[in-house]
C-alpha cells in the first residue's frame, strides 16, 4: 500500500513542480498568485512586504517622466491617485518623490495635494513641494512659494522656495523675492540676488541695497483713492 502511494506521488510530482514554477513567475497566467509560492524568495528589489522603498522611488520617478505627455483625462485620474498616495505614504523619501511627480500633473487635485505638502512635517517633502510648484507654474505657484519663503521655519526650505521663484518672469515673483532679500540670513540674501538676476534678466551684482532699490522700483503703484461717489457728494451739500 505504501509503495502504491509512492508510485502515485511520483506520477503527480512533475505537475506539482510545474505549478510551482508558474506560481513563481511574476508574469503569465498565474501571476496573481506569485506571492503564494512557498519556495519563492524576494528579489533584490523586494522585501517580504512588497517592493522596497528604493524600488518604489525608482518606479515613481520613471512614471513621472511620462506624465506631461498624457491626455488630460488621464492626468486628472493620475493626479487624484498620486494625491491619495501622498496622504497615505509613510516613507518620507517616497512621499517626496510622489510630490515631485504631482508637479508634472498640474490638475486641481494635484495642486491641492501640493498645498498639503507645503505643511508636511518632513523637510525633504516641503523642499520637494518647492520643486513641484516650480514645475506647475502660474500665479498660484508664486503665491505658494512666497508663503514658504516668508513662513517656513527651515532655512533649507526657504532656500529651495527662493531658488524656485527665480524661474518665474513675473513681477509678483520679484516682490516675493524681496522677502528673502530682507532676511537676516546671508545665505538667503545671496540666493535671493541670484534668483532676482534670473527672474529679471538684470545683473546688479551682489549689492543687497541696489537689489532692494530695484525691487522697490518695480512694485506696482497703488491705485489712488477714488473720491466720494456722486450720491455722497450730493448728500454732503445738504
């Protein structure tokens, strides 16, 4: 009886091995069962819990290269997916790469996620938000970068926001850079002068006072206060 059982097992052994081979493949008809193979060992890019953070970061960066060329509808979907991923991601380095990818999407969901990233507890994520706003462009990006220059507590974040503002040929960017120019940090003042040179196309050297005068001269003039309305003038006469 035992010999008979051994013979039967020997007959089905090749089939068992074949099934395990299929289950061990990442692609193919049984790819969904890849993780069920008890003989499988994680590859160099995996841990027992899935892709390693390094592999996930590489995957995000590769995907980000193709984001700009996607159709609008696909961008909207991906923007929502990336925004959700940013909120749920626990690894700060992976989260920073997701934030950089959001800068290439430029949808409403992406911009809302970038606004959240500006207040992330991790410095690297807030620096990534500066880079993403630079990619996004537009008045909202200038306003966001101005907020980071004026209010962030970390000098590296303020330096990154100042550098990003230099990419905008916009009068509002010049006024935002004036905040960095007035900062007591020599490093931030230097970065502000370099950014002003890039944004304005002028080169005044590294004279802080001269740059302050220049920025002041480019500030939009305040509208003069209008006189009293016709009805008010009429009432004043009585």
